[in-house]
């Protein structure tokens, strides 16, 4: 592997010498830990995990609504029915093509809102048109595959029925998560993917509240890499 006029051995050789190693290690052995780090979610009941998920979400400026499956359409309609966040102007919506949304009557509930001027349901065969709709949409609505209590993170994979644009491009993201799918930490999510042994989606987003960065002079700026507003709707 050449890096300019240098090889990898040229770069790592001096470090190896300083560490008194004979050669660059070909592999790293897992150390034996004397103590096991305690997780903040250890010992929590599932109900406490859901409460923890909401608590952490509110810390990162994410609004949380909890509802029953029968109340899902009404809960989301109430959010989009307020129009553009902070201004209350007319808004547009793009949503995943999800059977659960259709079954609960979500699409009709959204169309019935006076301030909603347009609803686009994701269609992979109309990908470019859907991306353009997401670019100008006020709200993007997805049904996530789970949540992480420790960090108030939702797990959002892409699929033919829900392109990445739905959660990344609109001004606001409404993420629906089943309470039963909320787990303690990232470990449980990755373990589930590993146990399934299935081919991973082209992208899995781990979303923890509104997009934010403080890269420049530690000044927090929201909405740089994604939605400025996020709502979690927990279905219990």
C-alpha cells in the first residue's frame, strides 16, 4: 500500500520501534478486561427503557408523543396539521409506503388537514420525483425498525418502500417507533442484524434527534445535515 512515496511499513516502522516490537502486528488480540463497564440501562424493566428513551429524546430537542396503534393516524395528523414548525404556514408531506400507515388510515388523515397542500407516498419506481418532493417537503414520515433507549436513537434502514430521502431531506422528520422495539443500547441492534444473517440494506441511519453540528468554533448549528425538527411517535 503506497501513500505518496511512502509505504505503510515506512509509516508504522518508527512506531513499532518505539514500542519495542519486532514487527508490525498482523492482528490485534482482544484483551482480557478485569472489570466490565456498567451500562446506564442495566437492570431497567422494558417500561423503564421506554421512559428512558423519551427522557433522552427530550434532552436533544425532540418532541415525543405516545399513543396506541389505533391512535397513530390522529397523533401524526395533529403534528402535520399545525403546518410549518414555528410559522404555522401551509406545508407538504412525504411518507414511507408502509402497510401499517395504510391500515391505520394515516394517508387519508393527512390529506384531511387544512394546512397540508400535498402528500407524496414514496414510490421507488418514481425515485427522482420522490427525491424532489422530499427536497421541498416540510415533513417526512417513516416507520423505524426500533429505538435505542440509552441515546434516544431510532434505527432507520432504507428499503424500496422508504428511500433515505424521506428521513434526511425534509425540514422535519416524524419517526414512528414501536415501544416493543426499543432496546437498551446499540449492541442489541447490531446483535439482531448479526443473528438474522440477512443482507444489510444499502444504508441504515441511526438518528438521535435533529441534525446538529458544533464543528465550527463549538457553535451549535441545527439542520446542516438533515431535518431541523424531529418528532418521535411511540406506539404502545
